[in-house]
């Protein structure tokens, strides 16, 4: 969409790490191929998801405008971005930030992208990512290049892959930590990024690291795999390791992760991750996405059996030199302050509001004289101008030690305590000093119906409304309730983590009086502490417009009836679920439409409510087999060969065309035999044996002709080409790949064992 | 050869006193979608009222967005052109300004804002929303000055206005244009 898109690649050539640059070129080729209709829409959808390029609400081209469902008049003649997904429809770009760690320049670039390609706002997610909304797919390669130039990749930000590895935002500075988990989280994130063992999952896979067991920062127990720092004495020496959990997850059916190992030495961290990935790939559900998360596999097999299989896989792993190499780098990881430690001057004059902000948003680090400051972002949103301001402050007061948090905020670490008043003044000037961090008003919400295709009700609209009311009531300053957590999801999928809130909500709809009415299911008593230690009780569905009143009742009752020191969870348990329901039962009926039509409209909206806009979600990614994937990659290679030929690079063009064929043969071998030979000679021999000699690859008309193209190219590989022979080899590669697709389709259609 | 700027944004400021709450923009923009009230394909409404000095309420379109924007805590109607526009700089400016201006007139008539919201016809801000095509430098500003002057002369009359480059270097190139006598702007 942007007129400057063609120029950025050259502009940034020297600034992008070659690996990232090459990956983005590949993605751009895939876009080009899809535009030409040369990649299947499902394959393309999974491809873009694995680059963090998501669909957004209404991208089917249909939208209910409050009166009727209309077809949005997008330009015709373009391909889809995936099944039922219009090319020109705005989408979302997710930006993966491992453990939430960012520097100032990265913040500035995200600000630039938010302004130039999105709606001016960058959004921090509950996985410490950033998201940009209302992005055009044609702009995504440029967005990726500009990110790559500052060391950020969007790879595997979505899709059936290892999602962003999260960690406590206080890791390294926390007073309660066992040790700093940051370098381990980083090591895990980069080791598993693009790892071949992690490319064939049935669903996404989420990993978290926590520095201690008690505090909730990393929510380890709601993860597919979670690690809590631990030390143990071995042979008289203290050794680092992790308590390991597997099989947790929220979603429709929340599962608490199970204790997999009480102590896993750090040396075993990466091998264990690979072994678990193998087990998940081998035995995890692939067809039914509703039961494809690893939590279902752990449940189905039982923890012991699951463990055994992981141990078996671990035993069979060939040592990877990177295990040791990456571990050796751990001690070199160090965050340092910019300024000397300081003391907050008790007597110095301070700006109004400083004390409240200090009490709520400042955390005194384990390192005396330093503090971590939380910048509370309303609904996780921050403007481009504010991001630049945060970058300035990160440079001025710290060595650019910024992190995102799973509560959708930012933290500035290593601020000298003496600088706190000055920092507060600057944050306040930038409207970034709201003293609500971690309070009841610091509400977490998923995108909901604002942008998510699966959203049922407006989680962000409700969050904004509750936030405003709670602040107006001073609930964030009321010692009794100020520390309660509220989390809201737009549907049962729990991206807003409603299960682990004191008070959680998720969007549902109810048919009343012949209309569809937005509601929120209310959950109470979930546990944020102890790494998301327990999940909330569902009480009932409340009409969206009455949720503020329901919330107020719980707040009021807890405030007045709690016993000394009684937590909200204990209070809820004491009064019981039936009583909780009784408290809000009268709020559940919906008045007739003619009496109060506002009930039939969601928060932050003006249209009569409908669920007709619900789309097909992409959270999970399209389920595409690795063969589909590999064949798509081969087509891309053939396409690249064409480009090379046009650029006059004859030998490289022919060589690339040959590789496309060889990789196509490899893909088929992988499907048929589960074997994945690397050596070109082995691929050739095995392909000949299993696909040519058996006639499996034979076309009904052309017979073995297409296989011969590959054989001929293999035989002459290395011999010089002229433009004509190179062109022919490229064409042959394309035909060979067509035949590979047909062969794969025939194998899929064949009866089992046939 | 210097690259031609594109993706021109125009913000027409609201006159004081401005409405306290922008909630009214939500039904207004939804109605605009129902009525196809702009030449662009209008898609959805995004509510950012909770973000201080943020984009306010946005009417998201395919070729352009319209918003009641609060950047720098200054309310205005922002027209953000996303799809390239053919022609000279003056053509692009004219397209963006006219689109913004038409939206202002329409907003002033909407029941939610009637007599509560007025826009200043004598000043605006031009934002070049592409750092590569129009880097935020004095040189770019000077290069584009004559095109801008030509357009604003057409709008306000030659020699009646001033152009000023505003903001800091990391921002997009941003130019404030105002009629010199507009200290007490016309309503
Ligand atoms: S919880 Fe539902 S509405 Fe919210 S982001 Fe997830 S899928 Fe979308």
C-alpha cells in the first residue's frame, strides 16, 4: 500500500542481519506467489501467520453496520490472504519481543511503524508482544525489514509454533528471585526460533520463565511449558536449575500445568525442550484443533506416560553443539545501570502526585539504590509520541533497560532512586505517570470485538468503561480492594486471561426478546498469585451494560465483609458460589428493547449488537501439513530461480531450480517414510527407489517424465549452464513440483495402507 | 532524483471550546459507514478515547482514515491518506485538505456535535506520513515548500499565510500552515 515499500530493502540492506533479511525476502516472494495464485490460500495463511501477520475482524469482507450485513466493496480481482480473507482488508502485525526486553531504538522504530502503517497506537499484549492494528498486508515485508534492522523478528509470532517466550519483567532485579531467569528465557527463545523440531505442532505452544514460585509475574502454571528458577546442592556445590511444569493452558477449558520435574539442571533445559517438542509433534492431536494443545496430550497419556515418552526422546537426541555454546554465553548476560545508585531525598520538594505514584508504580530493586518503574498503559495502548518519550527516558535514566509486561505495561529498570522525582516529572508531562500499576484499575483486556475475528463482546470497551469508573470512585486508592485484578476476554478463548483474575469476565451472547444481547460471563476468585495458582469460578452471564454494577457489588461486599487479612479468593470461598450468584441474579434479566435499547448495544459501539460478524479464528493458525509447507517453499525457490535468471545470474538460477526439485523430493520422502535425508545423493537414491521404481510418482499421462527432469538435473548438477539450459531447468522444476503436488494428493487420497 | 512525497495527512484543528467527550463520534462514524458518507471505502470505528493525547476516535477506511484526533492534546479532524494519490504535491495536498474539510463540515452538522464543535478554516497541519519519501529534514521542507505554498495560496490567497516546520526530528515531517491574520479565526 505504501508508495515507499519498494525502496526500503535497499535502504536497510546493511542494517539487517542476513538471516532475517533472507527470511523476509522469502516472505515477500510468498506474497508475490500468492498474488499470482501460485500458493494455495491455506498454505499462504499459515505462512503469514508464522510471520506474525494476522487477520482482523471483518476481513471476510462482510460487516454488520447496525442495520444490515453488508459486503465491503474491496477492490476486485485480488487473491485471498487465506480462506475467506480479503487481501485488502486491514490486518494485524504481531511483533515478538522475547522476555519483553527492548532498547530505546527499538521503541522508536515501533513508534515509526505505528504511525506510518497502523493507527498511531502500539499495543502491548498479554504475552509481552507488541501489536499493530489496521495494517495492510502489502506493507508487512517493509514493517519486518524495519524491525529486522533493529534486531527484531516477527517470525513465529503466531501460527502453530513456539510463541513469544515470556518471563517476569522484574527478572534480575527482583528481591524474591532465586536467580535471574532472563538469559535462560532468551536462550530458549532463540534456540527454538525456527527449530526444525517445532514446525509440525497441531497448535501453538507457549513457554514462560519465572524467577520464583510465589509471585505471579510470569504465570507459569497456565503455560504449555513453564520454568521456575530453583537451586539445589549437588556434591557440595549449589547448582542452578528449574522446576518444570507442562500441560497448562487457559483457553475454553483451563488446565493447571503439572509438575514435570522438581529440579532440572540448566544443562538439560534445551534438550528437554526439544524432547517435549518431539513428543508433542509425534503424539499431539493434529486434526481437531480443539483438542490439539499439549494439555490434552498430557491429560490423555497421563503425566507418567508423557514423562516416559519425553525421557525416551531425550535419550535418543543427538547432542547439539548449540546446547553448550548457548549455556556458555549465559554468564556474559548482564544488565547494568547508567547512573550510580542513589537515595530518594526525603526532604526534597516533589511534584504533586509523586507519593501515590511512588507507592504504586515504583519497585525497589534487590540492588540497593535502584528502582524499577512501571509505566501503566491504558488497555496496553501507547502512542507513537509516548513511545519516543519512553525511549528518551530510557536513555537518560537507564542503559535502555525497558521491558513489556504480561499485564500490558512497560517497565523501566535500573533507575537510580535519586532520579525518581525527575523521572516522575517527565513521565507526568508525557501523560505516562498514571499511578495505577497493578491496581484494580490496571485492567487487562484482549482485543475482543475491536479487532479479533472471534470476539463476541467488546472486552476493550468494557475495560475502558470499568477503568474510568473505578478511577472516578477512587477504587485504586482503597487499600481493601486496590490490589484486586480484573481481566477481560472477548470470548471463551481467554486471551485476556480471565481465569486467573480475582474478577474475570469473558464475552458471551444471549438471545433475549428476539434480539441478541451482549453479555459477559462473570468469574470470581481466580488466583493471580503463585504463578496463576488457581482458576476462577463461573457465576453467570451478566448483560454487558450491567457489568459495572455487578463489579461494584462484589467490591462493596468484599470491602465491608472481609475478615482481617482475608484474601478475595478466601472470601469468595467462604461466601460460596451460590451466594455469589444470588448477589448478581437480579442483574441478569434484560429489559425489553423498547424500554431500554442501550442493553442491545455493546460498549464502545453504537450498532445494534449482533454476532453475525464472527469470523473464523486464526489464533491457532491454519492446520497445514509440513509437506504442504515444504512444497510451498520449493515453489518459492523455483520463483527465486526465475528472478535470478532475469538478473542474469545463470548458474545460481539453475542451481536454485535444481534445489527446488530436490527439496520437493525430500518433502515427499518425509511424508512417505518419515525419513528426511539431507545429502543430495541420498535424496536422489531414495526418491528413485520409493517413488520412481514403484511408479508412485508417475503421472497418468506423462508417466515418469517429470521425475526424469529431477534425475537429469541431479546428474548434471555442477556442469555449466547457458541461459537457455537454465531457463529450461527452471521450467522443468516447476513441472516437477506440480507433479509432486499431485503425487502428494494421490497419497493422501489413498486408503490407509494402500 | 528525490522521491515524491505521498500519504499526506491533514489535520484541521477544532476551535475552543471543544467538546469534553468524544463519545458522540462513535455513533456519528458508524452512521457514516451506513451512509457511505465519504469517497473512501469505510470499514470500522476504533475507539482510543482512553489513550491520552492519542488518536481519539478513528473511522477506519481502506484508502484513508478519518479521526477526531487528540495528538498533543489538541483536538482536530485528521485525514490520514493511506493509498497513494496520483499527481503533483499540490494535487495530493488538495485531495487531503478537501477530504478533511468536507469531513469537518459534515461533523459540525451532526446532531451529536451541532453547535458544540467548530473547525478552524484558517489553519491546519500537514503531516507527510512516510519517512522515506519525505524525511523530516530542513532540506525536505525546503524542497516541498513551493508546492505547499502554491496549494495554500490557492486556498487562502498569496502572501496571507505562514508555513512552519514543527515537532522534533524523530517525528514525521510536520508543517503547520496558518493564515497570518488568524489570531481570531473565523468560525
Ligand atoms: S479471547 Fe477471544 S476475543 Fe479475545 S483475542 Fe482471544 S479469541 Fe479474540
